[in-house]
C-alpha cells in the first residue's frame, strides 16, 4: 500500500471513530461509558498511527536520498 493510501485509510478510520464518539458523548449507563472509553482509546491510537506514518514517510525520504547518493 502506498503512503497516500495508508494515510487515506487511517483518515477514514479516524472519521468513523470520531462519529461513533460523538454518538456516545452522553452515556446512559455503564456499558455506554465503557464503549465511550474504548472509542476514545481507538481515536488516540489512530492519532498515534498518523504520527508513526509521518515519521516513516520522513525516514523513507532520508533512505531514498541516501540510496541516491550511493
């Protein structure tokens, strides 16, 4: 998968998780609170994946530059 495809996929996941989070902002009971917590964790994980993807993209650029100089 290309970097752009990976980024697009993560952004799609992020939008879906955020939509689910918005649906559970006012939990009615313990199960909803647990679900809200899980969804928040997923959202955080997606943000971390975005950062990791950006770091990998930068490392790939550096590697490509090093390969070109060899």
